[in-house]
């Protein structure tokens, strides 16, 4: 018997605020799918017609037909992100259609699971925009602060960004290099970045990348362990965050910079960060 998606293993989302419009879309998406092309449905036998039924979607998503019907008719229910992801897969939705489904039902974007995909890829237009920030250093990082791409000034100012699997947080909070190059390191670096990690750990507790990153930082740096234990501040994006640096690229001369964090519309799961010098 199919199991309703009400168990505790998935976080519930709020009921659909615009059920009518989402209902029409779901019906249209379902009816365009040729059930004869789905091997899993052939296992359950044949029936007349090629259009996928509500019962078909229910079977593919592991819920009762009534539970899926509630979604398609806009009935007030608490549908989990995991269930909506299974619906998107069953209906062969594009990324934009999946986004529309999630926004219409839960008001949120689909979750990005770090453990489910590899390194993010950047389209040529975004890569070109990154280079056009010169002479300012600029980079793209993912939700776990892995460096996805960096422009030429960034790699010259901060050579660690050229390394495989470079990670901003790991460099800033565990490397001896960062302790030397970021002045007032504890106040301006550790006490800003650790609260950002705390927010990230609550945003998606199942993201193994974030868990591993925090564990590595706390195991490596005693100062970070102390701050983590005694400080309970939370920060998502420290807009206009200022740092005083003494980098080899500037022959050790002190420079003050501001970081500006943007989110590209094409890559909402990435951060587009530009570093500008303060006159």
C-alpha cells in the first residue's frame, strides 16, 4: 500500500497559497507525459491511453493517490520538499518548472543538496562578468564556501584560490597564512565567519559539506573552538564587511578592503563576491 508523505524524516512545507494556478500547471505537466515511455509504470500493468494519471504519479512518488490529488487540487496540506522533488522528477519537469512548483506550493526555492552533485559549473557569461570586475578581485563560491571560480586579480591577491578544492572558510579560519595576512584576525575574521557557519549549519542540517567544514575548522583551530563555544551570534551575509590585509602581492603594505556579496539570478545557489580597496 502506498504511504502518505507525513513521516518525520522530511521537513514539512506550508500549504499552497495559490492552489488554483499551480493546479492548472500540475494537470498540464502530468497530461503531457507519455506514460508508455516510463518503464516503472509498465511494471504495474497496461491501461488504455498514454496520458499519465494521478494514480501513476502517486505510484512513482511513493504516496497514496489521495495525497497526490490533494497537491494537484490545491488542498491545504503540508507537503515536504522531498515529496515535491519526487513529483518534479515523476513529471519530468525542467529546472524552471521545478522552481515554479516549489514557489507556488512552499514559497521557497528547491533545496540544493551538497551531497547530490559535484562542483558547480559556471556559464561563460557569468565567467566573463567575473573577469570584468578587474582590477578588483572577485570570486564565486557555493553554499559551503568552496571556490567555484575566481578572476585573475583574486588569484594574484589570494593564491590559495588556484588550488584544487579551495575553500574560503577553511583558508581563513585554519591556515597560518590567513592569521598573518588578515590583521585583527580574531575580531574581523573569526568572529564574523563563524557566525556565518552557524547560520549555514541550521539552513540545511543534512548538508554533509557544511558539517565536515565546521568539524575540520573546530578540530584544527583552538581559537575557533573557544569562540564557537562562547559566542552565539549569527550572520548570513556581512554586507560591506571590512578587512585590513597585509598581502605579499602588495609587498606587505597594509590595505583595507570591503567585500560585497551578490547573488546571480542565473546561479541563486552561488555567491558572487567583489573585493574593493578602501581609499
